[in-house]
């Protein structure tokens, strides 16, 4: 049973016009969506989130009764803090170190507890905000930093930039797999992600630690944390690539860069961010990576369990998308083949490949070389070279006497000469008469 090839559907007038442009210009135009997307997402995510960070509902703990303290704060800084009563001083210190509260106040010793290593901005701002309310009660507080930052991470930004390096490394490895590795099997894709993740983790931790000196020790633990997160991000992006195709950069950058960075709490805590960035702090990978880094480096933050749960969640989602996405991608390909439809990007690639082939043949022809149907290149003999319109020079640096790019020969002259020369070059050898031994 024979199946007739599908009729190519009629394309729009715009596509017909676009196909008349230079093939390289077509490819450039079809990729300009990426810088446009980048600047729009940058403004909507970074500029919108960071242009005016303002504290709201910041949890502040107080040892003992909080009623009077809360009323004083509502009067001095309304809507800024949310007071929580804590039973003991030890509970207050633990709440500050874990990030459950931003700062805590002990009325018995007039001490404000803070942890700069967890939230530098909070530890600098909150004591200033609550001091007027305490002074209204004739209290002059002192401040105790339970987790000060080391001199090589003075403002607590190391975790933010390591988080960015791991996120970007993970999504870029998987993004290129999605763009160029469509024929690869699942195990091949996963092998690239796992090996690439180990390499990126090794490089970033070597550079951040021994080379730059931004991290002191913890190499083995940071290597494993980075490796796990890069693989989790890579699996998620790999799963999305089956559905997004060559536009995989859009969901990958939105999820793992443009939403993750403002919502991570690395630059400003979620209590300073507008919605939806404040809520996204609970689910973005940046938050999980940053909190695990702070716990490992400085012993602050909610602990490793939260980060491992998030890491496993992204990895599982990626695996599910991967196993569902491959049949979906094959179905889309079959439907496209049956309908005879093509994409503008595929047509531009085909046109550009044909143009480059013709350009290569023209350049070789000007320098006395010809290609055959088998792909081999032959030098034109001196006698055959006389048929060419322009003599050539044997110098590989000077090219032809008229320059490297002379004017194309007139129609009807050199193409015929080239065809006759090429036909003689590819003409098969005639068998020699006689016995095999004589031959």
C-alpha cells in the first residue's frame, strides 16, 4: 500500500515575503524574540520587585507578653511588623537563627537578638525600626548578633551568587539538550545532565572557595548540594523542553531566573517583597538553594529538610514531564509530517544551508577548485584552468589577482566551463581490456 506524500499547505503572504529575504537575515529575525523577551521579563520581574522594597508583616518575637509591645509598634510603625510571643530566651534565639522571626526582644535584659548571616538587610533595619517603640517605654535596648557574617562575606551575598551560578548552569545544560538533543534517549539525556552537573558544581566551588576566597571550607558538602540542585533543575528543564521546543529558554528563564531570583530571599527577604514574589519564596528553587547554603555555611535558616524536599519535587516533576513529553513530541512530529507543514525556522535553516553550499562552491571555483557529488575537492589542471574567466594564483594568502571576492562571471560562461570541468573530474574510469593479470 502506497501513501501519497502530503500536499504542502499554502503559506501566508507574510511567510512568502519573509522567504525572499537573505537566509541569514531570516535566521537573525527569527531569533530576535529572545532579547525582546529578556528585556520585558527583566523589567516585569527584577525592576518591579526591587524598585521599592518595603518591609511588611515582618515577624518580630518578644519573650513573654507581647500585648503592650505590639500596641507600641502598631503606633510607631503600623503594618510593618507582626509580633509573636515566645516563652523563653532560648526559644527566642532559636527562632532568630532559624529565620522564623526576623529579630527577637528580651525585656528582662533589654536585648534585641538578630542574625546577620541569615538576613543582613533585616538585621540592619529592624533594630532601628523597633527602637522608638521601646524608647517610648523608657527602654534603651542593646543588640546581640547571634550569627555575624565573616569578613570574606561582609554583606551576605555569597549565597545569592552561588545560587545564581547553580541555577543558570543547571538550566543551560538542559536547555541545549532540548535544543540539539531531540534524538537522544532518556538515559543519554540524564547522563549529560548528571555529568554536566558534577562538572559545574566542581568548577563553581573551586572558584568560589580556593580561588576567590569567598567560602572557607565546606567543599564536600557544597559540592553535593550544588550537584543535587543542578541535576534537579536540569531534569525539570529537560522535561519542559519536550513541550516548549526551541522556545525552551522562555519557561526555563522565567522559572529559574526571573521569578527565582527576586523571590529567593537572597537579595531581600520575602517580608520586603511585593506579591507574588513574597509568596513564591515558598516554592522557587532560589529559596531552597539559598537556605541550604546559609545552613551549611553559617548554621542559620530553617534546615536542610526543606531544601531536600524542594529538590526532590523539582526532580520528580522533571522526570514525569520527560516520560510524558517524549510520546507527545513524537505525536507532534507525525502530525507535522502528515500535514506537510513546516516552520519558518526550518525553512530558513534549509535556505541558509543551500545558500552556504552555493557560496562555498563559488569561493572554491574562484581559487581553481571544484567539488564533486561525493563531496571531494579536486584541483583544476592547468589546461582546464584556461577555461576559467579569471586566472588564479597558487598563493593561499593572496588569492586571485582580482581579490578574494571578484565579481561573479557572466551568465552562461563560467557555469558551463565549470560543469564541463566537473563532468570530466567525476567521469568514471573505463575498464581496461585484457586479462586480470595484464590489468
